[in-house]
């Protein structure tokens, strides 16, 4: 049986995995594997202005700008009974972007392939084991099974972190947050490009404009607080949103109408106890999963994808400290994120005894 040879095997071709692959390709033999032939529809995500510098450093900014993602000028939140705005008018990097996720994810895959990474889609890792200072991997594809050998593996499998856990890492969850979301159209183009947030007793709502007069609408709550709500009822999410004063006003102003089913996606905070080990690195949601309230999920995927690529490159060149440094960097990111998230949730004090909010109060305030 022919064995596919690679210096780095990247499992998961989402933003984190594709970013890692495109930054390693050209210098090393890279095999990028994903279980899907093409990216699935996902909740719309945003990139903050600082992402422009990251994309520029990777030689991606010009191609990214040509895709026509919707401008993201800041956040407007009805929080603790008052409006709060955070805008990017004075940001030296300009505005951010509301992403058309399918376009964005597919573009990153293509960039990795154009830079020299081999892409094997519709394939999954059936087995992986250490082998002679590297890894031996059994892959299942539509055409059968094949083996691959790699010196380093990058786990970009998302919140499952399947490979890192198989290597011995433990994943720690901080909450049970889920996102229930759907897409729709709006009759009135969004002039300001603001993301909209509204807190309620059982969680918080989010909406943002997307390219082509599209809009995403999402509820974030804990999984056990949903009760008997049925996702098969196509109209319940929009109907629930229209019972909230600020969100109702937004949807009416924009002439919003849902045109996709409601889907549920895990959105909890989670982290590995170690984001790297001998011969492996985890990136994106596999390493650190962020609450969407932080608006940092895709930026974190790009950043950690690049950081994992740099650490893998140093490891291949004989740097024995790369793994330790990567773990320290991601631990610092996780700590800063935790402080910021606790502060944001702590600003909402209207429902202190409601389960959603009491779970997010600092221990000292309980």
C-alpha cells in the first residue's frame, strides 16, 4: 500500500487548519485533510479591524478585500437596560467585516492548495498513532482507505479536538452555551454595518448584516434552558426575536424575513489543558473555543492557525522550545479572554437569579 508522506498533516480545513496549511506550504510538504468536500453553511462571523494586519502579514489582504464582505463598523448593544455602542471610527485599521462564511472558508482552502498544500477532502482520520518520531495515520476516503505518515500533526478539528484528546490532552468546558441561528433577507440595506446585541432573561440575541442584503439572526442560551422548543418549527426563532423590543425594532426597520431553517451550534467556552505536545499542535476551536459575545472566534482561528504553523516550522528546524512557547502563548490568550468575557457578562445585572446570568456571575459575587 502506498503511504502518503508529509512533513505536516493538518486535520480540518476550516479557517484555522487552512491558515496553518497555507503558511507551511512552500517550505514543507503539507497534507490538509477534511471530512467535507465543501464547507457547510455556518453562522455569520465577524472579523475585527485588527485582522487586516494579520491578513497582510500572510499575503492575503488584497485577495480578501476583493471578495466583497460587508463592512463591520462596530457593535450596538441593548445591555443592562441601556444602549452601548462600540464603533471603529477611530480605529487605525479602519472597519472590520461581516463575513460570508462559505465564501471565506472556501477561499482559505483554495489559498492553501495554490501555495502547494495537498488537499484531501471527503476524508476522515480513522486511526492515528505515534510512529518512529512522527505519526502514522489511517485515512478513510470515498474510494477506500489509505495510510499517511507525518512528522507533525496539527489538530484543527474544531470543538471536538479529536486528535489532541487522542494524544492525551483534556478538554475543559466552562458553560453550556449554544447558538440557534438562521439566515434571512432584508428589504432595506444596512447603512451602518453594526452588529446588534440584546440581552434577555434567558441569554442574548445577535444580528448582523451580510453581503447581498442578507442578515443573520441568532439566540445564545444554555442548552438546558431551551425546554421543549423544536428546531423543526421554521418560524419560532424569528417570532421569539420579535418579542424583544430592541431586536423587534431592528427587524422591522430592516424588513427582515427568515428564509432558512433554524440550526443549533455549540458556542460554549472550552480549552485544552495543553494546546501542544510532542509532535502535535491544536489550533482554532480545537485549542480555544470562544463565546461569540467576544467576537473573536474567526480572528482566533486565523491567529492560532498562523501561530501553530510557525511553531511547527520551528519544530521541524530543530527548535525544542516551540511546543512550550506555543502553550504559553495560548494560555495567555485564554486568560485575557476569560477576564474580558467575565467583565462583559458582569455588566448585565437585571436578572441576578435567572439561571443563565447567575451561572456567569463571578464566584465572589454569588
